[in-house]
């Protein structure tokens, strides 16, 4: 069955280092990505699988998978990602006890703009303190002044709006403090 092109802000693909090393390097250099080299996977018979990269690639606006494939010079085998946390967690087999578990700190690779998303994906069910730290890390990671609406958008995008809402005036004070430090 032929692959159907998709349009999405988040796409997933598998690439093989032996034949697609240039495309892997291109993704790691020029795209917003989270990826993991699966070089210790085994099939159902216990045989080692061929090393392959799993990538989750994010875009600011929805893109056609066929256009991204053409940019990279590969066939369109992209899939649309519906559950970003689940897709990121799959990269390390976090929720699959029957598969080799890759290490988040040493095996998982990602562009700097996805650092907070990776933290969030692996803190599902984390404490309120850890979710508040995600908000603080986001504010601290901004190299320019930031608005309250930007912090709210961020919190909503990763599913921790209720934590930000509970922070109330404290969040406003933290943003003001950040903005004052930036202006100095």
C-alpha cells in the first residue's frame, strides 16, 4: 500500500545511518527535533536489528510530509504525531518493558528548543514542584523580555496551565524579575 502524505506540525520518521547519514545530519543541524539512535534493538527472535534513528520533527506551522521529504531528498515515510509526549517517550522505549530501554540523558538527542518538551514528556505524573520548575526554566531560558501571555501559551502547550494559574501573582513577579534582569 502506498504511503499517504500528511500535513502536520509534528512528524515522525525512521532513518538508517548506513544509507541516510546526510539526512540525519541535516535534521540534527537545521530542524527542531528530538531523536534517538536505536542501535541495541532486537527483533522477536532476539536478533539484533539494523541501527536506525527515530526522529520527531516539529514545525512552527503545519507542513506537508512530501515537502519535508523532498527537502531532505528521501522518500515520504513520515507519520503525523498525535501524542507528542508519547512519541518522545517512545524514542527511549520508556513505556515498553519488553524492549531495550535507551537512556534519556545519554542516548536522547534534541535541538535546544525542545529541551523543555523533553523534560515534560518524562515528567508525566511529576510533582507540582517539578511542573513549577518547568515554568521557571522556561522563563529563565528566554534571552529577551517575556510577556505573561507567552508564559501562559507555553504552559498551555505542555499541559501545565493549572499549575501556572495556581502560581498567580508569583508568576507575574517572576516575569517582572526576569525582564528587569534582561534590561540591565
